[in-house]
C-alpha cells in the first residue's frame, strides 16, 4: 500500500512538473506579445525603428491641432537618430507605450516603394506569377489614395556620386501624400509605419508578406510597379504624378 501510494504521489508530481513546463500560449492569442514579436522581427532584420503617434479616437495622439497625418508620424523630432535595432530598447518602448505605433527610418538599410493599394495588388500578383523575388510587403488602410501598399526593399545606399541620389522630400516624404498619389520612393530622410500599426477609423497597417522574406533590389520591382500605377491612374481618370526616381543620370 505504501509503495503504491508513493508511486501515485510520484506520478502526480510528474504531471504537475509537466504542467509547469508547458509552453505558453501562441503569441497570436496575446496581442501585446504578438505586437512585440513582430517589432523585434523587424529589428532583427536590421531595420531601425522608433515610436510613432497612435489614434486617439478619430484624432491623433499628438498635440498638433488638425494633424495632417494622424497616427502616421514619429513622436520625436530626433526620430532619425533615435531609431534603433537594439532589442532591449524596443522591448522597453513596446511595454511602456502599449498604444504606440512604430516607424522605420528608410535609406539606411532599406527603402520602401509605396504605391496605391489597388495598383499594389495588381503588381504583386504579376511579380509572383512571373517568379520574381518580392521582399516584405505591408498594406496600409485608408480611403482613396490613402490606401497604400508598401514594398520593402534593400536600399541603394549612399552612392559615391551624390548626383545619383536625392532625399525623398523631393517626391515622397510622408507628409506629401496628397501631392504625390502615385509611386513614392522612401529613401534617406523618410520613414514609413511598420506593422502592426493602428490608424484612425479602425484602420491598420498589416503585413501581407512578413520579414521572413529577404529584402530585394528595388530596381527588380520598379517597372512592374510603375506600370501598375500608370494603369491605376488611367482607370481613375487622373494624370499620374511625376515621380522622382533615384536612378542616376
């Protein structure tokens, strides 16, 4: 009896130990952990990030009255130097600012080709059907030209000849969205939101293809994207915006 009782007790302890060692639930069941994991994946791929504003109802969390880009901009004017891939810092931001969006500074490790959502879906389908490598792709919610698709690519870097490069303020700075509704090339001096990001009106920025896909040369995507944008512009009866491409002379 005693030995049998001992076996039962040891068996019960074994089950308790197994229960204590059980793995936690998947991140998908914990939005905060899933958000943190996605942000860390971006940083692990070498893309520097920093905190951004977030929705406050239908307004922006910043103090600017009539903010032109609600929940789509950094919280600090020093965002370029603040952006980091440091895991500990990103964990602190994510845990201390649970509502914050995050931006990634482009032109250091990566660029982003930013196109209207409809054109982006068409281009993505063509690229994949043709067997062309496509890197990470995000979808940004919105209405009209504010609905965008973001193709994350390798950066062209800083050419020795500066005539081959210019900052994206000439074409696609985030606050010039209305002036440039076609293809915009985010390079040095710009930024984009990284998923997961919340936007006013229950909209969001989400991954269609995540950071498990390596960054590709932007020039391999450019022709297909520009063709899709031209088709989109023609279908919407608007002239395509003049696009400044950092392609050299």
